[in-house]
């Protein structure tokens, strides 16, 4: 039987923050972290985690923001960032990180938004974007689906789950996007959807329940979700193996909101940093599965 264990690595690094974005740069073998809110304001610094230490690698690039998303474009060797919220404005800019500097590559495409979800589609070799909000007001949830090919954004669906802050990942077998939960008024949802052959299909309502700000990643053919409970709903660490969710761990990082979770492919472990739980957090955690 597999043993799932969260291990806290260190408290030294980017400092307390929430609403930041992380991606695993597979070409340079680093977890990249950008921006977020520190509790006193928005920042636009860039950090990298090599499995032992955090190092700041840039303090210029996209404007200070939170609630953006970032993903590794594996085929092109670039980390792609889109949108977010800066000083009350929903942003619609696209940036790429090459390991040395940020470059703005597009200012046309999806509507400016925050709290959307992004993942990399390995077969299509495209960055995929789903949902979010343009205003953060009631009934502002978006349900559009877009893909980025390195040159332009193309909308591939305009119907599907309308969500703010859903969890999203790509699974290779079967070949599909999997979306979990997110906010749809009047509350957090606990349903699971898939996107394949150009359409969204609801799979089920059973599993982790309504999770506040869920985070999901694909780790060595496992779909892993971490999240804090909404109300009295159980949270913790879950694995999705169609058609069921199984809770694997209820110990580890304190349950939190507005954190970020990515998979370090070379070291074979998910990495989680920061978020909010009564205060803004600055801890680094890794999940080992043996």
C-alpha cells in the first residue's frame, strides 16, 4: 500500500503571500513562483525552488498582481502567465519566463480576468485556460475555454462549468482535462468535470465535497487535490481515479486558501507554498508517495 507523507521543508524564501502563481519549469528543473499579495500589498517578484533552497531571480516583469495563473509550456520551454488582479483591475496580458527574464507576448485573447485555472495539454502541446471572473461580483463566473499555442489565444469552447477558482489538470490516460469544484454562486462546488473532444461533461458530484480554493496537479499518473474545507466539509489530500475520489491524507500542511501546488517532475513530488489560514503563510511543503 502506498504511503503518502507531507514534509515541511523550510520557512525561508519568498516570504508570506497568498494568491501567487507557481509552475514547474521542466527544462531548467525549478519550481517558479511569481507575485501574489503579502498582506501589505501586491508584489511582482520571481523566485525559484531547486528542492533545497529558494532564490530570487527577478524583480521586474509583469506588474504586481494576485489571482493570476502560470503553467509550463513544455514543448516551447517557456513558463506562461496570464491575467490576474492588479490594483482592483482584472488583467488580460500574457507573459513568458525563459529562466532569465519576462517578456510580454500578447495583449489580445481572453477577457481580462482573475481566479481562472490553467494547465498544459501534453498531446495538443497547448496551454489551456478555463473560467475565472472579470469583476468578482455575484454571478460573474466565466465558463469559456481557451488554448495558447505560443503565438495567439484561440477560444475552443464557450459552454461548460462557470467557475471562479476551480482546480484544473490534464490527464494523459485518458486524454482529457479534469476540473474540480470552484465557486459558482451561491457557494463552493464539489463536482468533477472532464473536457475531451471539444466538450465539457460532468462526471460526478461525489468526492471531496465543497472545497474552498482547491488546488490540483498531475503527479506520475496520479490526479492529486489539496484543499481547505468550506464549512464543515472534510479537506486534506485526495486522489482522483475515475470514477471515484479517495482521501489519501488528512495530515500535513494546515488547511488553507489561495495557495499554489505544482508537481516537480524530476524529483517526483508535489510542492506547495504559502496561502492564507488566519494569517498569510510562508511555508514550503513537499508530498512524497512511497
